[in-house]
C-alpha cells in the first residue's frame, strides 16, 4: 500500500505527459489538415487565374459554334488548336463550373471525330 502511494505521483505525471502528447498530436494533425486545405484552395485559385489568362489570350470564352470556328481559324498549328479547345473546355468546367448534359459530348472519341471533321473542313481552300 505504501508503495502504491509512493508511485501515485509518478503515475499521475506519466498520465499528464501522455495526455499532453495526445493533445499535441491532435493539434498537429488539425494544423496539417488545415495547411493541406489551404494549399489545395491556393492551387485551385492559381489554376483558375491561369485559365482566365489563357482565355483572355484567346479572345475570351467561345460561346457559339461560330465563335469556335472563328477562334480556331486564327490559330495556325493543329497542336495549338487542340490546346485552345482543351483550355476552353477546362475554363467551362473549372471557372464557370458548367456541367455537360451527358459525358458523351466530351468523350475522347467524339472530340476526335468532331475535331477531325472540323479540321478537315477547315483545311479546304475557300471557294
């Protein structure tokens, strides 16, 4: 019994240490989670800013088929045309948060087919 009384202060001290350590670990986890959230928000803001700047370079968002054709006619290389289309789609998705009615509209196959037919038509000489 005397031994138990003598060890009580040591046991209480270890308990307080463990309790403080657990509190610090929880606090650190919360801070890390908050930092990660802030970093994700910062990256998203930066992505939106980059997209807005890219869209501005392209002359603004393309809202109609006519604007798309006119915008693509201004671009010389096929790679740049593809990059412009991707930028326009990303702008719609990320900045404007537009949702397509179905995923079929933006599937890889449909974009390739529509893009190929458009590019074939646009490569024809004007008559």
